[in-house]
C-alpha cells in the first residue's frame, strides 16, 4: 500500500489529562503536534477520577512533605487561573462540581488528631466554619467540620473543552488500524499507520514522541523497545451511589487516612450520584461488588451519623492508577517523566500534576522545527481522518446497580 508521508515536531500517544494538557502547551509554543488516541479521550483514569484539584491534603496527612509535595501546593492556583480564563489552557467552559471540599472528623480521637494535623500542616489551610454552614448531610456530626479550598471539576467537561480546542490535532486509532514504530538507536523516528479502510498508509515522521497513555504506556514502551518495567499499577474499586442523596463533597479524615472521599454530580436523568473513594476504594480491591457495597454502607453510617440511604442504588467500578515505578511499590509523591533518546513517558500521578508533567517535557525539548505554514499543511492533509470521542462518566456506563434497602438499616 502506498504511504502518505508527513513530518511533525511531536507525536503524543494518549488523550487523558496529561496528553491534552501537553498538546495545548506545545501547540501554543509553536510545535506541530499530533495526538493519537486509541479509545475515547480521557478513558482510563481521567474521566473515572473524582476531579479534586488537590492542594496537598494527602501529603499533609502522611507527613510526606518533600519538594515534590511542595510543588503540588502551587498548582491549584494555576488551575484556578485556567478555570477563570486568566492562564492557559483556557478552561472557562470546564464545569465545576464544587468550589471547595469539606473535611470532617468523627468522634474518635484518631479522627480528631487527623483533622488537627491537616489543619496545621497544609499551606492552603482548612478553615473552621460555623455549625449552621455545615452541609446538610453532616449536620449530625459530633466531631468537627472544616472547609478546604480545593475545587472539584467535572473531568469529562475538562477533557471535552480541551478536545474542542484541538480538533485538527486529534487522531483516532481505530480497532481496524495497525501501527508500528520505525526505530533507530536515536529513538522513534516514525509511526507507520495502516488502515484497511483507506487507500494509502500514513507515515508520520517525528522529532519526538511522548507516551501519555496512562496504563497503555507499558505496551507502547515495549513496542518502542524501551524497558517496560518502568510502570506500576495501583488498583482501586470505586463505589457509585445514586438516588435520594444530599450533595456532599469532601473527606472524612481518620488519623493518616481519608476514610471516605465523596464527590457529587448528577447523571443524565438528573439523579444525584455520589462517587466514593478514599480508604474504602482501596479496601475494596479483591472484594466482590456486593461485599464492597455493604462495607461502604457501614462506613458511611459510621462516618456520617444520621445518613439515610433508603432508595439508593449502588454499583462499583475498578480502575488501575498507573504510575511511574517506585522502590517497594510506594506511591510517587509527584509526576514521573522519563526521557530516553527522543521519547518521553509521562505519568502525572494526579490530575492536578498534569501541568507540572507538561512543563517538564517542554523544558527538555529543543525549539520547534516546523513553520506555521508547514503545520497547516499537515492538519489539512489529515482533515478526513477519524477523530476520537470523549469518554462518558462511570455512572453512565456502569451496569448492575444494586438496591439494598434492608441492608441500609444494619
Ligand atoms: C478512581 C480515580 C480517582 C482519582 N481521583 C483524582 C482526583 O480527585 N484528583 C486528582 O488530582 N487525581 C485523581 N486521580 C488520578 C488522575 O486521574 C490521574 O493521575 C490522571 O487522570 C492520569 O492522566 P493520564 O492522562 O496520564 O492517563 P489517563 O487518564 O489514563 O489517559 C490515558 C489515555 O491514553 C489512551 N491510550 C491508552 N493506550 C493507548 C495507546 N496504545 N495509544 C493511544 N492512546 C492510548 C487512553 O484511552 C486514555 O485516553 C484519580 C485516579 C483514579 C483512577
């Protein structure tokens, strides 16, 4: 099959938070960049995430105050500016699920001490609020409730907004296509794409390649001849609850752990949905769906006294957090960026760290070689290429919702 050849500065694999943020930075800096997406944009971790723009709470609780953890603290400000249209990328159309999170403790001493640690160690400190300002769901708490300046976004709308700004640069890799890399000792020189549905193959010559495919980075690294054991996975089983629930966004702190982290959204039918993570989602690994739902109900009854769960439906979904490998499988405290020949591999570790990962790559790149005219020719040549969709939130795709009304009274 004859091949059409194009030349670009950078090819990114994967259109989650990391890939799309980097695409935006590179495009603004004048690089001719294409992003190849195998599934839907944001599938994997980003759209499945809770969307909290973390300001370091977890590091404060675990006592891991390193330089990287310090870096996290400045990033919520950057995100805030983007969400207000005062910095790039322009995220003014990204929907905010909540302007802030609440932190609360139960009556236990450990829980109270956790709150105390969080309120003293954080730079963006939680502030005490009067009881009449407490969210409805937490009115019967005997411990303490505080407000933390962490915004919560709808990750799907964030991905959709970036996708709409970069339509010309996003290419879908359909299931019928096959691709291989042309490699030399200097790295990946070209990506060769065969599509039985087209009259010609496509050869993309590139100066640099970025793997930003989350869990998919392992496969891409193997294909490029790079050591595959650079990645670790941390599975979590998240819980979804929908129905007559009060809006609630925040973390129940217990010593060094967040026992539950709850974020609220509405599904396409207008029902309230709670996405529940934190310790319960880690406990849930290896449990059956039913076991985890029962465990979560007990945790909610113990951390939110007086909560009514009648008429609520439940399900769970499992997703792997993909991270750069750490000694002993520990959690990385910051973004991980590997630079091998002309190939970068990025794992932001957290949504909030996507701008930091992008900056790390940008600093290591030489200036763009293409001219604005050449860039336009490339995008024009690909005008008829299929474009990827944006992934749906987990509650729109989840099946097997469970009703456990009798169990809610245990
Ligand atoms: C349940 C959960 C909750 C979370 N909550 C938060 C939170 O509240 N706040 C926070 O800051 N962080 C949170 N995180 C972490 C955060 O979501 C991730 O660190 C971040 O989204 C990772 O983005 P990414 O772009 O690297 O990967 P992903 O979002 O996984 O995106 C990878 C993309 O690459 C594509 N892809 C895969 N293979 C290929 C291939 N071969 N070729 C081309 N494309 C490919 C995928 O389809 C996908 O679109 C959470 C994570 C999880 C799992």
